[in-house]
């Protein structure tokens, strides 16, 4: 696999970089700039090497047409601050503005093109349509660098097809992410604990399936825990549940028991009468959630239990918040797990967009974690053992 150092002299070359700049916005205010900061080293390295750097990225989920609320303009401003230089902005993806901006770059300059998903070719399932868009993208550059780890599990024009059209290399961020994920799959230091939470079990079934064969302990929180509690025959009130997954979860519990994998479920739950920031929180036993109440966080005893189950771990992978951490009243479980990770003497990896944002918005120092992944879906698919098209394509 080629890296940037294998690309030779880049001075004066136009380098197209796929970055992941998909940050959460409140209006035009960036609420967590983690992904922008993570993208800086590769862009800076290319710029320092004298390349003309053309960055492509997406933001949010536009439907193949421009939408002002998904414009990358606020990201360009933040990137300029972080790089300490003016970053040029093209107001289209491969049109007149992009062509003019790229043509105007001097050696070492950086430009960002408008949200790549404003063009329907980017995510098209039609190979020809995607390929035609990739042709136009490739025409803007001499070399391609893949650095958007959050999208490498997508077979999209700026991730996959463009790599087939230009000399290419893996960027430093993708390289670092893959190296850490390898350590979670190839001979992890034990005990190896995996903490899973977040909103949907169905998103994470593949990874549970795969990790049951590899991890020593599986700690479950978040909304997905109610499908587990229901599978054990407990009442779950009005908590979120995926009824169609209960049988699958029963199967996992049985497999885990057979293989000696310890499944740790919360012993208490913070519930409320409704899904609202203002609903009065109440702590109840996990096997006795009252009718009409919904679980919004794991309880204080569970926070202690989870911390105890992580204390001697040598490898920890965590994906998915333990509760609705966005609301202070339901953030304690997520905080307890984050705190426990900072105390682990071993490799700790946080994956998932919301989990990474939770760590930062709850005030933890990122340096207290071994690695905070920029890619949720991508890291899960890697751990599921799937081939990631955006990485596979860089092999040849
Ligand atoms: P990640 O992005 O880290 O993979 P997910 O997207 O799967 O995580 O889930 C994050 C979301 O899950 C958060 O917005 C959080 O509010 C929500 N969540 C966690 N626990 C609950 C719960 N008990 N009920 C409803 N939503 C929950
Ligand atoms: Mg998420």
C-alpha cells in the first residue's frame, strides 16, 4: 500500500485529497471540529511539500443537489484558521468555479471544493454515472490521496472510483486508523473488553457477531440495551426496542455463554416519563422498568459496574453512548465509561461519530484515550471483518 512518501516529488503537482470534514453544525457554527483537526496533518504535509492541494469532502446528507445548509463554507473558515493560511473555496464540485480555483493555485496552496454530495454522481449506485463524475474529478488533479477514513466503507466517486483513475496513496489519517484497528483484531492484548451503546442494535449486529469470537467481555448500554433486556424477558416500559431483533439477540446471548464471553448488562437504568430534556429522571432496577417509563441512560450502579469491568482490561473498544448524553440528566453513564477508559492501562479506542463527540463535549482530554476514531461506520465494518472498498482500491 502506497503512502504519501511513496508519491515522489509533489512540488507543483495537483493533489486531490478526499478528507472527512463532516462535522456537526448548529446553523453555521461548528459544534465539534474534531474531524477538521484530524484532517489537518495530511493537508499540511502535502502543502509543505509544495503540492497544489485540492480537498474534497461531504457534509450531511444532501440529495445530490446544492442545499445551503450543507455548504462546506463554515468548514473552509475553520480550516483556514487551523492551517494558518487562506484556504480557497470553490462554490461547485467540478464546475467552472472548481476549475478556476484549481487553476489559480500556487505551489503549497490549499483549496476546498463545495460539498461533493451536491453532485448526484458521488453516491450514485450506477457505475457509469459515478464513473463519469469521477472522470471530472480526476481531471482536476495529477494524484489522489485517500484520507477520509469516515467514508472508506463507501463505494463512492471521490472515495473509490477516482482512485482507479489517478496514481494514488493512503493518507496519514487512514493509515493511523487502520493500524489501530488492526491491533483490535490481530492478537489483541487481554482482557479485551468491548463497550457498545448508541441508538440502534441493528446497526451494530455485525460487529457484535464478530466480536463475540474475539472479545472477553461485552458491555452493553445505550438504547440497544433494551432489546437485550427484553430478550432476557424483562419489562422495558416505553424504552426504545427493536422487536424484530430480539431473537437475534437471544442467539448472541447463547453464543456468548457457550464461548465464555462475559456479557455485562446494566443493573439499574435512569428512566423518565417521556423523551424530553425536562422530564424528571428516576433510577430503577434494570429488571423492573415501570410501565409508561422509558430508559434514557444506564444508572449509577451500572456506571460503577462497567468501570470495574474495564479496570483491568488491556484492550478496550467503545462505540456508542450509554445514554442520551446530549442532555445533562442522562449523561452520567457515558461520562462514567469515558472516565473508566481514561484510567485503563492499555489500548483504548473510541469509535463512532457521536461517541467521539460525547468524549469531547463532556470535557475529556482527547489525549487521555489511545485513539479516537474519526469513522463510526467504517471502524465498525472493519471490525466486522468486511472489506472496505475505499481501502481495497488503494492496494493496486
Ligand atoms: P455513534 O455515532 O457513536 O456510533 P450512535 O449513532 O449509534 O452512536 O448513537 C448515538 C445516539 O444514541 C445519541 O444521539 C444518543 O442520544 C442516543 N441514545 C443513547 N442511549 C439512548 C437511549 N436510551 N434512548 C434513546 N437514545 C439513546
Ligand atoms: Mg451516530
